[in-house]
C-alpha cells in the first residue's frame, strides 16, 4: 500500500509536525484536561454525530439544533435559534460575554452534513464508530473509552459530519471547559454561530444574517471548516475560491442518426460540445475566454509572504496520485489555486459501453468555475454566454422547442446552478489575520501555515458581505477525512489539537483585534 | 405530428414514387403472386425472424443457417454451409444453374443481427410483431394474416433483423417462386451467399472467401443491405464508405479529486479529451488532421452524373429532424457523404446526474472514421496517433501501469476496433452497374436513384478484394426502419417491392453482364 502523503513528505518539511507529546506552556493544561476527560468528550461527540443531519430533513435538523443548544447551555452560554424570514434550518446562536472585553469574535461551524449513500459505508453513517486506525489500513472497531488516557492519537471516529463539520462545535465547547479548569477565562466576548444549511447551499442564510445583523455584530469571524494541510501541519486560511457551475447541453437532431448515413452532414453535438469546451480552456487549464481574468485581484506582498509559508507537497502528491506532470508546467499547487479554475466535472453523450454507430442527439458537460476575488458569479455567467454567442451558438436556458429548433442552429443550453459564491479573501496583514495566526501558533507551540486562499469554496462571502466583518478560516480536520464521501472520519489527534487551537483563539489577546 | 419525409418531399420530386397500385408489365404477375401468398410469405418471414441471431451466439446462429438452408432447398437450390478456416458463423451458400446461361450473379444478404436491449423494445425483438402502422404513429398490433390480400402497404413487421438484413433473404426466394409461377425462369446462373457475421465485423470472412474462391466465382455481386432513399424511391448504390473506429481514453489522477482543492493543478482528463477532439475536427465536421485527405479518390464524370439523380431531400429531412442547419454551411447530404467523416459517437467522464465537485479520473470518447476510396484504415490509425504524439500526448494501447504514470504525462489510450473497412466503389459506368440499374428500373417501372456511394459502411471491400468481382448494392428497407436500434421494423410495401426488384435482377438480361 502506498504510504499516505503526510508520511511521504515528512522528509520534505523543515519544521516539526505538531505532536501532542511535546507539551508547550499554553497547551499543557489544556491537554491535561482533555486527557482526563476523553471518555466524556467522545460521548458528547458521539451523541451529536448520532443525529441525522441533512438540512432538508427538517425534523432531524432541528433535533441537532436542540442538542447543540443544550451543549451550549451546559457551559452557561446564552442561546437562541435564529430563523430566516424565508424558512430553512435555524442557526444556533450563542453568546458568552467576558467582563471587561471590548472585542467580540464569532466562532462559526456548521452542523448539517452531506447526503449519504449508506451502502457505501463500512459502518452506518449515523452510528458513530471508533476505530484504532484508518479503515483502509485495517483499523478495527473499538468501544468508546470509559477511562481516561486510553485512546491512541491515530484512532478515528467514523460518522457523517465527524470532520465536516461537527468536530469544531465539540472542540470549541470543550476548549471553554479546559480554559476554565485551568483557571483561565476567555479574553474576548464570544459569539457562536452554528449553521444548519451549509451543505445545502445556504439559500436562506443571507436573509437570516441581515435579519439578525445587530445581534451578530462583531470584530471578526473565525470559520472552522475544512481540513488542515496535507502535511498535517495546522493552517490558517484567509480566503476561499468562489464557485459557479453550469450544465451545458449541445443539441443535434431529434433522433440518433446512423453515423455512416448522416455523418458529415448532421450536426454532431458531442463534437460541438468538445469544441466549445476547448474554446473555454486548453489542456493546461488556461482559460481562453477574453476578459475572464479582468476582475482577478492582484496578490499583496502580505499574500505572497503567506504563500511562502505553504510547504511544497506537490512531488509527494503526484506520486500518490499517479501523475507525472500537472497543469501549467508543474506550477505549484498552492499558487495555482490562487487563480481561477475551469473544471470539467462530467461529459455525457451517447451510450456507455458498446458503440452504437450513431450520432447522439445531445451532449452534456457539467463544469464548475472556481473564482477568486473579485470575480462575481453573475459576471462570469454573462461572459461565458456572450462568448458562446460570439462563436455563433444560440444560447438557451431551457430545452429547445420545435419552433426554436426550426429557426436556430448550434443550440447550446446553459443550466446554471442556483447558487454561486464569489471568491472571498481577507488581507493577510489585517489585524484579525495576524491575531489568529499568533494565537494558533502560541497555542500549539508550532508554526502555522498561512494560506492566502483555499482551493475549495465556502460560503464565507455571505458573512463577509452581509456583516462587513473580516473573516479567517481555521480548519481542524485531517486532510484524509473522506469529506462529502462515504466513511467520513475524524482522526482523534486532530480533535485534541482543535481543542487547543480554540482554547488559544478564545483566550487570544483582545487588544490585537482591531 | 410532423409528416414523414416521404410525404413532405413528394412535391419536391419530379418523378413518380413507386406505388404498388400502378402495375407495369413486368411487375404485374409478380405482384399478383405475392398478393395471393401474403399469408405464407409472412409466416416464412416470421419464422426466420423468430430465431435469435447474434453472431456470437454460436448455437442460435447455426439455427438460422439451418432454417435458411431449408428455405433454399424448398426452392430446389443446391446448398452448402461454407466454414471459415478460422471458425465463426458459417455462410449459407446456394446455387441455382440456369440452362444455357453464361453469366453468374451472386446475391448477398446477411442473416446475423445487431445486439438488442429488450427493455427498449415495445415488443420483444425476437417475437416478430405485425402492426397496422408505425409504432410512433400509434400502429396497433395485428395478427399475421391468414387470407390473401388483407394487409396494408404501410403495415410494419417489428423484429430484430426485419430490415437488416433478413428481409432480402425472403424477398430473393419469394421472387424465385413468383417468377416460376409466372412461367418465367432466371436468365443467369444464381449463387446465394448469406453472411452470418456481418454485424460482428466479418473477422472470419476474408479467409472464408479465399478458401472458397473457386466456388464463389461470378460475374458480379449484388449486395442487398441498407435502406432505400428517404424519398422511398429505389436506389442502386455503387459504393460504400469504409470505417474504422476507436475508443480514446484520457487519464488524470488515480482518484477523483475535489475540483476546488485541486482544480487548476491536477490534469483534467475531460478537458484534455475535449481539446484533443477539437484538434481532430471542428464544429462543421472539417477534419483538421494534416494529410487526412491525401488518399481521397476524385469522383469521375460518371460518378457526378449519378450524383445528379439523387433527389435533394435535405430540407424535408431537416424539418423531420429538428435541424435549422447542417454541417458545412448546409451542403447537400448526398455530396457530404462522398467525403470522409469523423463522428463522435459517445463521450463519458464523471458521474451522470447530480454533479460531484470532482475532477474525473478518466474520460472516454468513442469515435468512428468513415472512409472513402482509397483511404485505408491502417493509414488513418497511424495518422491519428502520430498527430496525437506531435501534440505532446503519450500514445498508449492499454491502461497505463504505475511506472508509465510516474514517467509520462498526457496519457491518451487508443483502443481501435478489431476490424476496419476501406471505402469501396464500383464505377457507375461498369457494365454490371448499368445492367442492374436497367433491371431494377424495368422491374419497378420507375426510375431508380443512382448513388455513387452510401454513407454507411458495408464489408463489400472484402468481397471486391478477395474475389476481384464488381459489386453493386441494392437496398430494399424503408429508411425509417430503426436499423441497429430498438423497434427495428420493415414496412410491408418495401418487402413487396423487394420481391419485384429481385425478380427483375434474377431474370435480368444475361448479355448485359460483362
């Protein structure tokens, strides 16, 4: 079996990976508290993971909200369910005032999860299961511990949302317990915002935020979502790529035609679609649409400094993924994801398997456009459609009727996804960014990677725009957590580190926040 | 509902369409015989259609051969099964000497059929079903007639191989019966060659023909396969496009990668494949591979004269097919199929339906190349692969192993179909060509369309090359017969006309054959 990336690249890294075995001044009492309470921490986590959490399951999603309210109230946090005027799952809101604090931080996580295909799971997605190692390396099921200090750091808990994104909720609250046990207190006013429809597209969130803007006023948001770096080192992320997506359909004749009798005469929608895609991007990922890059915000010197903290894991990743080369002449992953990407996610035309000698009636491609600041989904959509029009295509937004077919050639239909995110980025030199980097570094006693932008997309722009607050992402999950897939899991050491990280953030120097 | 092409274009045609209701001297007794025996003709046809006929089903295919042997022997034809030295289905051979005849004609049809997807059929493919009209215009199932003259000309029989290609076998033999009943006799020595692996690629046919070349000696072959013209007028065809096909696979990473976290870095095989296809041909069907057209044989004056007999049905076809425009600026179908075509038959990458945010691991396209004389499949294959190599792709003929992946980028795999046909064309001014045109015209009492080349591919070159004999194609099926697809059918009037056509050919003037 191929060694995982984090082992393969250990030799590439000059700095030391986080090890719980090397206590540092800040984390020692936090770790000690956690070690003494592992059994009860894991029970609380298991109970939360056991509640099915599809945003569309309105009964179950509110059971999650109620459970989180109870978890907050056990810690003396004032709670409230925030409803959106348009419906949808509630956000769980909590508030913990700190005497004398002048700054307020909002801690964000989401409690809803991706849909599941139970047949693909080794154990049921909502029956949290502890294993003494990763499933794919033979990890065995073990019971939840009943005594302190009996787990291993490589143990994993398997359940939907174990990593994405219920773990931060538990970590944030256990961090409060640990701080108190250590005789410390938060240094800032804390607000909690636990989102109930992140995986469902946040259709109701913007209205909810505007409705409750006064309540949610703060000096900055800490978004806890996503994985740590592939090297297992902690990272602080200042932005995310946005996204918009589309299904493009090219139309040919209304019935499949014999490729011999009609080939070279009847339009071939599969060839049309291939040509249109090739007009959008080349094999190296270069986007060929004129004007596409106009809104790309240049990196600042601080962004570039941050980028230099990101370890180069490309060679190890290539080995793991069976790639001799990557796009753009092997340019570095961390740099490439700071640029827009055009991803062809699927292509479909004609039958799978044995070839029919037929020209297909239509061809479809699913494409996503990953955006960076200040690209806006609406502009990208207009740009792509205008580009198609200039190439002689007839742009449609529904299947063509017979009148349309009779009068227009080269029909190309664009079904844009309902939601899109613009890219979002907080300047790496913003006071909030510096304060969070320092808090996490000090808490863990190890340098953190500063990532100017994450390749994936989170709805952070909704919060940044609705509330005009700076926003930093602090991911805590292991990178191999099977996010969105079957056998999602959280490595226990990542949970233990997360408790330390949030203890650091909750007690970070108030003065450093603007 | 849209009127079918043959009605829509009636006004475009200067000559009269074939109508059974207008008996002419030759066809009157043939039609009379057929009308009196419709019930038994259809029973014999039904019994043949009821035998499953996939070439790879060696038991069933030999049941077909045995049934055809019995049909021939009922008519006093000497029969033999011809086996290929390399195995495969037998060809059914028959011989009927005509006293005093000095010329010999071989009549060809094939008795194997395309694979079926029973779930897509309205009635099971090997349960021949008569309907009183086309399925898509509400034709109802009717029982086989038990009395003479009770069917309608627009009735259709639905079964695999009803049109492709068992109907000619029945028509050729009933034509013999009808000639005899009319007191006429064949004018030439007749040989019958019924092919058992046409739809499976004729892998064993060349060896079979060379093995039995002496037995198969003749003055010319009449190939009965394919549909009549879309106008429903009869056509005689002097050539066919050849074909070679390939499945091309582009490879990305060994596992699907999140399109956000890795998009713009990891190679996207779907985009690579689209770019490669776009480098092969444009949206107008123009083939962009340098040197591709070098071997295209120019048309002769006779070919051009023949081409002028082909009615222009393009406008009506476009209406039927929901097309406002066709490739190459609406150039005429009959002219376009005289040129090579590159058809994308399928595209597949990533999941169908709901989009995963993932870069697929591979992408495949199935493509066929329709060739014209004197293009050879081997040269086309070399040309395409060399073109890929020049573009920087690594050309493979099997899935890449990890060593290949680790050392080579841009992997493109070519799985060429086992068999390919070169294009084949008999000169329109050859004596055989003129004799067949005259015989069919005289038999039907209506002018025939002379088609220099058929868009589809038949293995005629195997026969033309192995036996050095001229070869003319006489198709008899309705154009809307759903050949190769579900609900394949034959229109009864096409069967009735076919009996007249073969009676004309079987009794054509021996002296006109060279």
